[in-house]
């Protein structure tokens, strides 16, 4: 692991590269991200080495005896890492926990971001949106986005750097919320944190869709039933919606029976904005597989709550909290009473789903 600065990086860039005309546009790749994270994180895996921008409140390669809580926040589709970082920082101030909280916000770049910011070919990049499902990078080496979070979490187990650290939170909104829910199911590092004596919570806010362990979906009467349109929507239970074609190289020999048991034993808080109800929201998954989960994000969250209650009635249920009056916006979600309770254990949420 290496955490470097952009000043050092830019000093090594050639003038020719800095003067090159941008080679992107508003095409199928989408618009390039406007701003990069304030540091560079280097990750080394069996697949090779790569770099990605990351926003941090402190250099976590250095000792921080004052830190008792670390929050890793995963951005949404638009990769606007600075907004997500600022939202968590604002929530930390509301919780009076700014001085004792380390905030880390990795930035998963799309292919179009590399030429837009004149980045070297050492920087990891993904085909549009594939990072949110844990897919391997499009280049320069096929490192899974989940593997990056593995290494970020593993850094926090170093007692020499974080002797007072007790609680770690992995949070995400929208596409980041989808990422966090999937990582809570198949991520490698949670068990390592538990062995190190660190509590880990997953905060999932307003994801477009959820992972279902079975081919059942909530029926009109509120019960579970095999999905009625499976013949016409063959992707409804494929990975990111279900276990078919899940990333086998990352999961390894683990079975979804074991993964389901582990998932339901984990500390998961789902935050649902009660105004996130637009069935035509531009970032909503309106594929047949997405529509199989409900007409909008709020209803999909309520349906998944019912699924969890019926699927694992014997397990300790995860928390599903309603955030009154908030739509699809990470800042008011994380800075709500329920958001601050989920992130910092300060106060409580008075509007749980039941």
C-alpha cells in the first residue's frame, strides 16, 4: 500500500501530456468526473498493481492514536467523491466526532476519466458502472473493486497506526449503497477485522436494487413467491440481482448458503429516503430485473425488508430506517438523525420499518 500526493504525481508528468487535447465527450461512456480525490492509493494484488484517487481526512499511512472510528464511504454512479466526503465530514461535525474520525473515500474511475485528467496507464478504471458490482477493472490490471476495499479495511487493523480504533463503518449511497450491500455479502476483509477486535457496520443508503439469495420476490400480497416473469426476464436473478454468474474468482470456494448465513449475522443498517419515489429517476435501474424488485427505490427497500423478515425469520434482523422527507440525495441522508445514528451511534432513529 502506498498513499501519495498529486503534487508528486504531477511533478513527474511530461509537459506534452499536460498539453494534450482531451479525447472524450458525452458519449456512451458518460461525462468525465470533474474532480479527483486528494491522494493516490496504490494497491498490489496477485493480478498486479494499480492506482486510484482517494479522498482522505488524514494520511492513514501514518500513526493516528486519536482515531476511534473510521468511515469508508463509497460514492455513487457519478463518482463525485468530494461530495460524499463532505457529507460524511459534515455528519461527523454534527456528531461531535470530527477529531476522532478517519474518513476515507475511494474513487472508482470510469474509462473516460483517464484521458480527461491526463492520467497515466497505472490508474485503475472500469467500464461504466461496473465497479459498483465488484467487477474487475478494465485496465491496467483486472483488480476487483471489492479487493480495493479489502485492502483499505486491512490497513485499519494495524494497531501501531490505529491503537484506539474500535469501530469501522462502510457506507454508501445509491450505486455506492448497492456496492456496500454486495460487499457485506461476499467481502473478504470483515472476518479479518473481527479477528482484530474491530466492530464493522455496513450502512446502505437508497440503492437502486438489492441482492436476493433466492428466486423469490415480494408478491402483491406481501408474501414471497417465485418471480412470475422469469421466462421473459431471464436476468432477474443474475449477479447483481441474485447469485447466478456471481464473480467466481473473488468468491472462491464459498457457497451462497454460507455467505447468506454470514450476511445475516452482520451489522447492517439500510437507510431509505421516504421521498425517493420517482419511478423515472435518471439513475434508477429500470431493467426488467430492476423492475422485478419494485417501482422505485423506496418500494424496493420495503420489499427487501419483507424478504429479509420472511427469508431468515430465525436470524437477527438488519435495521431498515426511514429518513422522512429525503429523496435521492446523499448529504441529507447521511446528515439526518437516522444517518448520524447509523454512522456514529449518536442519538437514535425514531422511524424504523416494522
